[in-house]
């Protein structure tokens, strides 16, 4: 697990070129540190908890995909039962805070997608527009987290709203809307660079698998050993929306830290989790 410090940041379209759902830019305060898995949740980790592997692109070190938001929640419940801890999906604000890692640029490494920084359609990697990459194939961001941008979409806890008007300023999840599609973040291997920006977001049905692919995952938790305990970050695969898919992360509250937990076919995967 990687402990993410408490702090404040500006959330949304800081560059001015994003969609209307990334506005208005607003300041959010994350009141407590939270622990998050260093890598996306792998297929081996998912299988250790769930007993099966829904992924289309098989590989024990690949992130799990073809995961619905409801599947991610089921995973968290089972994980909590097995470990005696309290894991959850990250809130959308926690996700963007962790993905930005203190930066204000479009990507955590700068304003240009560059080459070899992530897996997307046009990112210059060997997996571009072909399939998800094994977890940890790219450099981490400043917080030490891998694959926050690209590879597979990630589910978060929040309901999707088409703007940030009325969004919580305390890092909590926005829920309780009359109509609740869930938010997916991060983009995937077959999305163009604009979809893997730190501010990019998408809403999709929590009960739809195909809604998350382009590749979506539950979040992340790393650790396939004794039931992937200490770095459970889960990826929830996201939904396809013109090449967009989502995944998610899970968090756990073990030490006064906030915790959260997410191809060409729509499929979700898991990235990791956080501990509280």
C-alpha cells in the first residue's frame, strides 16, 4: 500500500480544454491520509477473493477487467469478510487527488502525453490500442502509484453528475442523486490521449459490464499472496463510451487513514484499494 497524505487541490479542467462535466474547477480538501494499492488489482488477486476471473485479456499480472460496479462492491464485501478490514472504493475526489499527485498538468508527467508514459491509443507503448499491460509496466506518479492514467478505466464510489456544481468540497463521494450512473476514471489502452487526462471523467450504469470497457477495473489491490491483503487496490473496469472505459479502486481503514477501493470489448478491471 502507498499512504497518500492529506491535503487540498484544485479539481477539474485546469487546462481549459476539457468537457463541461469537468467544470467548474473547485478546491477540494482531503482531510485525512489514505492508503492505496501501488498497482491495479491483478487477475490473480481478484481470483483469490472471488474464485473466478472475468477478464478478457488473461494473465495473472494483468489488471482484472470485465467488472461491473456492482461486482466491485461484491469484491469489497468479500475482501472485508476475509481480512476483517474495511475496504471501499475511492471517492472521485480521492481518485483525482491520487492521480494528480500534486501536479496541475493534464497528465501527472506533464501537459503532453509523450511516449512510453502510459498505455493508450497513441501513448507510444507496445500495448497501445491492443490490450492492457501487466501492472507496473510504466513509471509511477509522484505518489508512487502506477497506471492511474491509461491501461484500464477505474470505477469510483460517486454517482455521475454532468458538472461539478454542488460537488462536495471535503473529498466525500457524491451519492443520492435521483438517477445514479457511476463515475469511471483514468481511460484505457484503446482510448486516445484526451481520455486519459487526470481530469477526464465518464458516467455509466453500475450494472453494465460493457459499460466499462474499453477496459474497466475495480480498483487496485496488490498482493496475491495471502489473499492480497496489504496492497489491495482494485480496478473496476469501465464502460465504453467512444473508447472510454472505467475501473476503480478500493480503500481500507486500518490506521486512521481514508480507504477506497475499481477491450475492445467493454470490460472492467480493478486497480487497487486504499486503507483508512
